[in-house]
């Protein structure tokens, strides 16, 4: 088990710090690393797809859990899998799809670990139907600050603190996860254009109940009557009888096929994603989308993870990196959403990766992000002038509307707003203080927000 001091950063590459990176390969090595982490503590880390500083620990230890990546057992009849927390969703798809099962929830990348999926309580395009990832976890094994391994069942306070707890209750070692049955590895997809934000929200409200998966790409540079125009994409797993006869897809209906393109270059000129270039992209993307199409077949990788086909796509923002900002406001707070979208449009934020979704019922996690309502996520180059003050203003508007920002993507929220956004924060802090009085588990995010 090696331990080298290296730079560590999130996917947005905005706030790199240095830490001792430890990669345990057994549960015993993980326990030893926790016991010997030193005064600056430790934090578990998966594949590094948290955008901000959640999996960083300046001057301390970072436990790279990807060395613990075994799939222990698959119940192909009952639809569950027991695996190490370092197993990626990509690996689960490779193994499970040929057996007729799919992961219950996937975010916009399949390169996240099961432990990270629980720690961030990830959500996907199916939240309005299936909720977040932790809802499908039956139990987990947690390495706590005292070096002991506890079996934690769903519905217990420790489980609810760990789901969305950003690794601060301990190191998840294994999890038993309930799966989604599928007949094929293709998606049946409907696409339509929405002329503005109100049109988009009306379409989502009226039709989402007919689809398992739903998401809208939204043009945040459009103004005037076109403010919030969008391309709405919804779908479900294609049944076997939807596949054309005498085709490769019909012969191998559960094959997991992905696309791969050349990686983004190591050096990208600053300012490549300017208001002009992103505005041109957004115009072309909106115009090329069909006004309405139904039943188009797509690979799972195309529907869920288009950016995974471009390795290191986060480099396109240049050395300054980017901020991903995601918030949710509840149903009945549509006026707040309209105001925020107008503010983003008027500020001319050059975001070409902006998506709007509807959330369903909240999960059990005390710090889980999703609550019923509307969630908007957008990427913004970190060097955009005035960005910090602008996002501070959005934070205040979100908090005033009873909403919250997503901690797995955050890198700059002010701590005084956290309690208003997460009403169960005091319970989380109290359990953490009891479970880990010496502060063994800590991160740059935890220090910044006083978690």
C-alpha cells in the first residue's frame, strides 16, 4: 500500500490541493490507513468525478478506493448485486447487462464508483420515478473512525447520514444494490423542442409520468421570447420486440456497446468556450434537434453518457477549469426558477452543458440533494468575470425559495447558507461528532462548510 503526496482536484479542476494518496487493496489496508491517517485526517475517493472539493483533503490523506473493485455476488433471479464500493457503474453495466439487469440510477457519467454513488446519493434522469441511488441500496459495510467495520441497513440513522454524507461518516467498503430489469441494451427515445421555459415546464409536467427517463437540454444564452428554449429528451429501455428483425441488435439484444472518440487535448486555449462560440453551438444544437420524433433507438451509452466517449472532456474549459452549478427549487416555486434562468441569460453565462429535470420524492439521506421540484445544472468557465459574486446572488435566491445546491458539485458555497438549504444539518453534525469525535474523516469541502 503506497502513499505518495500528489496534487488532488475535482473534475472541475478549480481548487487543487496536495494530499497523501493511499490506495488500499484489502479491507485490512483500508482500516490501517484510517487508523494511521494523521492529524489532518482522511477522506475516501472514487474515480474523482465530484466537480468540487468533496474528495480532497489538503495536507491529509485521501483514500483511493478503486483498488477494492470486486463483484462478490449477483442474484440473477432476485435482481441484486453485492460488490465492493470501488466498483464503477461502467463495470457493473458490463457484467449485468448481459444478464438482463441495469443499474437502478446513473448520473451523466458511468465512471463513478458505487461508494461515490452512495456518498453523493447520485440522481439521474429517472428521479421522478425511481428516486436517488441510496433508495436502491439494501445494506452496506462501513469502516468507521474507530477502525471497525459495521454492517449498516437501510432505514437506520447511520445509513441516512451516510447516504449523501460525502464520505464524512466513514469509508464504504461494500454495498448490496437492487437492480433494474431490462430486455435490451437499447433505449427507445422521444425528442421534442420547447420554444421557451414555460413551454418546457408545461411539457415536463404533462408528460413525464409516461417515461422512466426525462431530461431537457436548455439554452441559457437565449433571451427575449426564446428564454429557456430547450430540447426535451425522454425514453425508456427498449423492449425486445422493438428491435428490428434480422439485425445485429436483435441477435445480441443485451450487448453493451459504447462509443469512444479521441481524448480532449492536454492544452486548450483559454477562452475557447466564449459567449460567441457557445452561443453558436447552442443555436446549432437547438436547430438540429427534431421538432418531434418518437421511438428512436439509441445505445445506453449515447442516451445516458454522451460525454464519456470523450476522455478528459473537462480539459475543454482550459487550465482555469469550470464550475458546475446545480440547484433545486420546489414545486410551486416556478417563479424563482424563471427569475434565475432570466438572470443567467442576462449575465450571458456561456454554458453549453445545461440541463433541467424534475425531481420526485426525496430520499432518506440527511444531506441528500434531491427534493421534489425543479433542478437546473450548468457548467460555467471558472474565469468568467464576476462569476463569484453572480453565483453568490443565485445561492441567496435559491435559499430564499427553500431550495438547495448540490454538494457533490459545489466548490464555493458560503457556509452560512448551508443550514437553510439542508434542514437536517444539525442532526448530521451531531451524529458525526458522536461517531468520529477526533475528526478522522474530513475533506476540503467539510472544512469550508463546517460540516
